[in-house]
C-alpha cells in the first residue's frame, strides 16, 4: 500500500512536470491555508494516484480531461489542461477532434470558448470576432 505522503510527493512531481513549477505554486497558494486541504487532495489523489495509473497514456488522459472540462463549461481548467496536453504530446488535430465531439454531444456553446483557448495554446489563434459568435 502506498503512503499518502508518497502519493502527494509523486503527484506534485507530475503536476510540476505537466504545468511548470511556478504555475503549480501559484495555483496551490491561490486560496492560502483555506485551500491547502483541497491542494493536498489534488496532488495526492488526482495526480499521485489517478494520473499514475497504467490503463491510459498521459496523452489520452489529457484528451479526456480536455473533453470533460470543455463539456462542463470550465474554460479556466480547460486552459490549464490544454497546456498540460501540449506537454504530454497531444496534437492540435487531436484536440480539435475532442472539441468537435464536445460540440456534437454537448452543444456548440460548450466548444466555442475552448476552441479559442486551444488555438491560442497550440499557436493558431486568430483575432476574436467583435460581433460575437454562435
């Protein structure tokens, strides 16, 4: 059985590798002491346990996270996971396909903002239309 402290250390290493140490520290400190218990869960159980499982590759896990965060209208989390997906080797075409699935199964509004974020992160951003888009 793996100790919780080992899960935390393993998760923190993975998180820093995916998102960069500065970004992880910023997110971990954003809610101060109040947020520390949640950050412990994120490091230990999400990244130290679930992300360490062998059933999915890091690339597939990243694509799943993009689909989840886009479908649930969480653009800030989508941005974080898109940056991680880039580090995990996901391609623009893979991300585009995920977002097309989100558009078809969850509705176009769920995919509009995340498409813009993905284009920005993968270096293909175009100016945002000023008249809105749907």
